C-alpha cells in the first residue's frame, strides 16, 4: 500500500527549514521525502499547500482520566485528589478504562498525537484501545506499595516488562513516585532496571511539598535519592520535575534522564513552573506531556508547547527564552526518542506518523513564520489529518480509532455517571 | 427577519445554569429565550443539542497587528518593540490596516468574538472593516505627544468622540499611556472626559519598569497620578494592570474603573501576571483582551480565559483561585458591559451576539461540567457558528465578513512582505 502526500509544505523536524514537496508512505514507513513529480501511489492526498509535519508524542499521560474531565475543577489540590479523584479511581473498572482510553484516542487523533507514554490501570485495556487503534504506546509502571505487596509489585513489573514488547509497544520499568513507595520497592525496581539494562519512568519532584518532605526524611532530594540507589543508571524519564535544583539537574544530565514537563497540569494545580530553561541550558533533554484530563483538562500538545515556551519567558523574565523551535522539538523528535519509538521526524525509514496542518486558519496567517505560529497561534482546529504508521486516525471530522465517536461519547457519559454515583454513594 | 436556534443547550451568562431550549432572534435582537415548540421563523438552525452562549467581547485589541504575526517572536522586549514593531508601524498605510483588520475579523469570527475595543491607527478604516462586518466596535484613543502636537491630539480626540457614535459604535476618550504623554495631554484628556462625563481608556501599569519609572518621577504610581488628575472620574478601563498595589486597587474600585487583563500578551512578553485575584476580591471589575497578534500571537478569548484562571491559580498557589465562571464572565458579560454595548448575555432585548459551541469535540466530553470545559478544554475548534447582532459571521468553515478569506490572506501576505522590505530597507 503506497500513500502519497503531494503538494505539501514539509517540516521534517523542529529545526529544519520548511520546503515544498512530497512524502511517500509505503506499508507504514516513509520511503520518499523531496520534490518529485509523477510519483505513483495507491492513494493520493493533495495537501493543497498545507503543512505536513511529524505527529506529536505525549510523553506523560493518564489517558483514561478523560472520564474525569470537568468533575474536579477549581478545587484545592488535596480536595481534588483525596475527595474527588481517588474515590473515583477506587471504583474504576476495566470497562471504564476502555471507554476513557477510547475518548482519549479520539482527542489525540483530533490533536495530532500518535505516540503516548501512558501510566494507568489495566495495561491490557490500554493496549486493547490505544495500541490497537494505531498509537505507538509506551506503558509506564505506576506501581506503589502504600497498601503493602512489595514483592507482588516487583513481580508484576517484571512480567509486564517482558510481556509488552513489540513494534511500537514497550513497557517502562518504574514506579508511581518516591513518596508512595517503600525503600524495598524503590531499590527493587532499580535492581530490575539493572537486570535488564532498562530505562526507568517515575513521577518526580512535582510539588514543593514532595521535595521538601523527601529532603527532611532522607536528607536527599528525590532526584538525589533515586540517583543514589541506581534508579537512573540506564537513563529514562521523570515526569514533572517542577522543583529541581542545580545538583538535581547535574545528576539528570549525568544519567541522561529526560524530564517530561507537564506545564498545563502544573499550572492548573498551582504546583509551579518547571526550570525548563535551566534544564535545557545544562543539556538535559525535555519532552512534553499533557498529564491526565482530570488536572489539565485537555490532551493538547499545542497547549503544552505554547505553555512550555511562554511560561519560561515569564519565569526567566526574558521574552527570548525557550523559543518556539524548542517546544516543537520537545513535543516532537525529543519526545519520540525518549519513548524509544521510531517517529518524530519526516525522514526515509521513519514510521509515517504525520499531521497535516491547515494553513488556511486565520490564526495561521500571514505565513511569515509557520513554526512560530504552530507554537504561539495554533490549536487543535489546525489539524486536518492525523496519521499513525500509515493509518489515518483522523481526517476532516472523521475518526478511525476502532469505535465510532458517538459510541465512545455515549459510553464515556455512562461510565462517569455510574462512577460519580458509586463514589458519592 | 426571524431566526430561530432550536434544540440547543443554552448558557445565558457565566453564572446561569445551562438548560435545553430555543432562542428566537428578530431583526438582530433576542426576542425569546426558553423552551417552546412551534416557534416560527424565516430561518431555523437546529443546534443538535450543542451549546448556544453569548459571544465574547475582546476588551483590548490592536486588531490590525495580525499582519505582524510571526515576524517578531522570541525576542527581548526592547528588540521586539524598537527593532521590529515600531519600524513596521512607521511604514503602515491605510491599506495595510484594512487587510490587517479583515484578517482579525476572520479570526474573531472563527473564535466567537463579536465585540472589540480597538486601539490603533486609522479609525475610519477600523470602522470600514470591523464595524462594517458586523462587530460591535469601541474605538479607543491611543494618542501620545512624544513628537509634540498636544493641542492637535486633544482636538482629534474630541472630534473622534463626537464622530464615532452609533448603534454598537463608540469612541473612548483616552491615551496610549502615562509614559508616552505630556502632563498637558494627560490633563487635557482628563478635562475632556469631565466635559462629556465620559469614561476613559489607557494602557496602564503593564510592566514593572513603567510603574517604577513613573513612581520615581512623580512619587505616584501611574494609577495614583491618573486618579489625581481626574482621569478616572467618569470610570473607564485600563489595559493590562499587571502591576497594581493595594492603593491602586482601592482607587480603581473607588472610581469604578475596569481592568482589562491580557494574560497571554503579558506572559509571552515576560511582563508578568496581573493581580486578578486581588482585583476581584476587592470588587474591581475584570474584563479580558487579547492585545495585538504581534505579542500574543492569537486573537482567541478561549486562550485568554484559560490563562486568566490558570495563571491566578499558580500566582496565588491555590488551585481553587479564579474559577472558570469568573473567566467566562470576564470574556462575556463584564467585557460587554465595560464596552458599553448591549450584548454578553442571552436575554430578551439583548443584541443577538451568539456563539454555537460544538459539544461533539472529544475535548468537550463527557458533558459533566460544560462551563469548566469551555474554559479549561475548549479552543477555537469548538466554534460552529458566530452571530453578531443577528448576522452570521462564521458557520462551519464559511466566513461572512465582507471579503472572502482567500482575498484577505492574499492581501495580508502582500502587505507584510512590503512592510518588512520597507522597514528593513
């Protein structure tokens, strides 16, 4: 199956110049990028001069939390978590996660996302929804042992690591967070990472309270402690990294740990603004994630890119800080690489994970600098088509995610209504 | 001409409950709101259960600066202003402003905005574009006398005040800013406001430098000084208000001055985050504006609403601060009232300035709390239809703004290309 995008403006990656040309996709892979006439294909998409670019990687998500959108807003952090989210999650069934993920699949498709690092319950269901629909999927262990079961948790993580392997499917050995796990579990997971030479994934330094409490308890920041027990010895990712000091940053750089920033979640929950400028300045890789829709409330990488750049300008009191290209890269190539997936750029041999961007939206005009407009002026309304490894997930209002959106919406409503009733009952 | 919206969910204003019903529009005014069958009309829009709500008022804009989108990003504030924007504005012709405004008209229509407070050059052209297209238009004097001409400026302001009067058309007596005007001009404008009993409009306390420099020079903050000379004696609006202390806030409250916050512009230019929480707590009205597309770079009230709430949460370190309804109100009813226009709510007798919001976008689902989703999850992709006083400006990809968008885009490109050449030449 050959699919040809013709008459496109092409952005190969965040730092490349845009040029006019064609992209040929064969069996899910990009096989030609350039300016050519008379390319033959089974299907042809005339891009009409619109922009073809790599799709986005959402490097930190709890996708099924789309179910909780709009049920816990404008509340203090602790009320949000303990009185709303935890009681709902306590009642969550596999079916809920199924429909929550399908709703997320629709939102990702609509917003140009085709790779996701997902940390949530029921891994098989996440595979059966996001992966089956065509997304590149990195499952992330969110294990904790607050209620005990350290050995069982370690066993489950190792089993999952060996189970979820495949083309565009992987599993990150990891944990929920330092403050929800015993030393035995934290060290056990570090040992697992060493056993397999595997990168790890963990929520880390999201709030000032978390960092303060760990520092009091251990006389080490969360990053210092994790570094000390070898958690980062094979690289990996930390989600959030809102509060990182110079020492933390040096350790992350030393171990090649990527920070997944979640600016909209950190902002709405009043957690803070991550030191992204300093991270980048010191050579730490920065990817981007949306976090869950219960906290942010939108799975849009456009919003995350915008905030990544603009919040740093305010934080550094420098309107030149963290330019648009850096955010495009964080949402693109760097995110894809951190996930260990073969996308994030338009190049021969890469998976055909692509987005067609509407340049006829008023907010994209004039075309003086399309890359700046992508970060500072675009939103999901700009997405005309989203393709995941050659499969069209969204095009002009039509979704191809395995279920009709009407079915998804109907079931998502049913699930959250039941959950609210059970959680409050 | 009777136009009927049927089968809608209706949000009358930010604080009202949403209900199912119909809205009848006759000759540009709302004549029925409620649940009724068998209403007859010349044209019927079946809303299919989507949300009908008041359109937005953009209470601070330099609309024609859409031309400069993407030409001055990621630069230090002074480079942005002195090396990029001022040289371009120096070459600006009436034709440039015409096409810049038409591009803004398209963007407003796409984004559900139908009332604009515009401060820019060539008032007649602003009327000939935005007002003629159907927008409620409040022109705002942006006069200064840096290069002299105090008397002429006063004369022009008074002439304009008496000239631009009409249904949905008005002119705010005012000035660019304290730091760009002589005492004679500032006091002269205060006298004009007194002569006509008119509210005023001015950029005020946008940056810390501005406030500091004024305080050193006058031993008064900009607000204290303007209050002292009677500039606020008949109320009005200040744009930005990023740096306001307790005394300033008390004076603004005392004189019933509305603060037009521009969170995205202040953020991207690293100017700061306004004390919106304190303003509201102390009874000062807060409206919302986009500022110009050269600084923010998108004329979207969805983005401004999102930022108004979320930046305050971070500023106050309280995830409960400035809830979604407050931002909806600032972008709606409060903005419309500050502009002195008859819109911003769905009620009999109000102008039919309405937006139809697509509730079938994935990011709007589930429908647990539509108001929260409007602020925290919606973007321009949610707008299905925008109506200004009974006239449809945008519907499902079609624009009705007086020029075809293709013509607008072509001419906007031409204008900015010429301007860049002249400014750099």
